[in-house]
C-alpha cells in the first residue's frame, strides 16, 4: 500500500512540474535554444535538490551535506508552490490577453501616408517572416514572466521576514483564579525555533536578544527547538544559556525533538539553564505552571501524562499549561487548566498552508477559548523546511496575565 501511495504521489509531483515546465519554459520559448535548455535544466535540478534536502534531513545525513542541500533545496520547495499558484492564476488572464485587440503596426501608419512601403514585402534570407513572436508566444511570455516575478518576490520577502528574526506580540489574558498580586505577570512564549541546517547560532542569538528585551517574568519554550542532534546543533543552541527572566526559563518537548533525540535534548537544555517540564508541575507565586511531553513521544513510551502533571493540585489556584500541540487542549479542559500555551502550527507558515493547519488543529494561531480553558497558539519564531513565511509572520508572544480581582 505504501508503495502504491508513493508512486501516486510521485506521479502527481511529476505532472505538476511538467505543467509548470510547459507554461514557463516550453510556451515562452520559440525553439530549442539556450533559453529552453536553461529552463529545462532548472526544472530538473530544482526538484532533485528539493527531494535530496528533504531526505537528507529526515534521514539524518551528515550535517555538512544537510547544510549544502538545505538552502537551494528548500527554497526551491517554496518557489515551486508560488510558481504553481501564480501560473494557475495566470490561466484566467491568458484567454483575455489573446482576445485583446492588437495595436496597429507600422504598416497601417504607412498606408495612411501613401508610402511606398504599404506594399507587403516578400520574405528574404536576411528578414525571415517568422522572426517576430506569435501572439500566443507573446501572451505566454507576459503571463509567465509575471508569474515568475510574483513567485520570486513572494519567496524573497517571506525569507527575509524569517531571517530578520521574530517580532514581539503582546496579548493580555484574564484569569479568574489569578490573585491580585500576580496581576500583570508576563510570560514570554517561544515556540518552533527549528534550529537546523539553515537557522543556526546567529538566529538563536537574535531570538534570545528579542526575548530578553521584553524583560519577562518567565520564559516558556514550548517545543520544536531543533531539527538535529546535540552533536550537530549543540553550538547553535548555546545562546539559549543567556535567556534571562525573573523566574527562569522552562521547556517542553515538541514533535521534532523526538525526531532528533528527545532525551539528549532534554539534558542539553537543562545544562543550558532551562528547566524541562516532563509531565511535571511547579508552584509559582500566584499560579501553577505545568508542562506535558508532546504526543510524538507516545511511540517511545514518553508521551504526555496529564494525570501526572496536573493530578493532586489545588483547584482553587490558576494553572498555566505548556503543551506543544494545540490538539492537547481537550485533555487540558478535562483537567480544568485555565490557560494552555502552544505552538506547532507555524500559523500555516506558507499560505494557503493555514487551511491545512486549520483542518488538523483546533486553533491555528492566537487566543481562543474552550469551555473554561483558554488556548493561546504562537506562530513560532523560526520555520521548518523553507526558511520562508507567507502571511504567517513569526512571533514571540508576551502573555500578560490579568487578575479579575485587580
């Protein structure tokens, strides 16, 4: 069954790339010249690099190879998406442009003046009759050029948005059980940094600087910190040791930690000064802070245990839960959590990925309510795969808790 599915998926990918090649290369070139050969090479090499980058990361290839393939391969992935969307949109314009009346050429003007050039000239060896592009070719070039320009600009701006670092969002969340003394308590929520073959130590430092500049009372790193082993990414994660908050920094695992060796990363973040909450809880002044492992840990017997993290606590105290995936909200409701802080969705990362994210998650981004439990989902600080975001900007969110008794 898997082989059948893989073959069907491959056939779809090949068909889509053939469609793009036809519209952007074959239909925009007059013959088998250098332009067509160059375009064809791009549509062969690009997909090869894309799949090579994907398989290298998933297959834990040598890190040097991952870094070599990641930039061209993953950028081609993003570019392919927006080339496809732009070319499909161009299909609406194509017939309209073909039917548009042509502007009069020189011949019409010459006939008006009675010039001798009004007589049609016969083709010669030096002025062949087929040198001017046909109308179909001109339209294909206009539409293809516009589609390529739009796709490159979209991916370029989306990549710049990721590399410059996340912006700070501030959200106030009222909690009925929060005492007056804890009114205004600030939690910096950081998710989905995704240190890996593209986003490295420099990016981690930008995230740390941004978090520290908010001067939070507490920092919550809610999973998907890395895409790789401690051996490969330990130096990239080192700036996290400089995270600074009055009540410290806490960490829970995301699904990507279990692809990268969760146990070694839990120990590494502990060494860096963060406190892992592995199905555990701590009592702070004003509220309980709990954390559960990600669902991906279930395959190794390290999944979330809400009873262990939340059982036996004083129900009169407010409770804030760190859980990577928004789908864990249903257990949070059952355990009377007041606020769950999550990430995982990236806000969809690449539009229209938000539609897929919405189908798989109860909330894609922002603050929502489920019964008496509120859920806040961060879009995340980094990006997975392409270092690109479109209509889903990266963020670090400062949650300010508000007491209804204040």
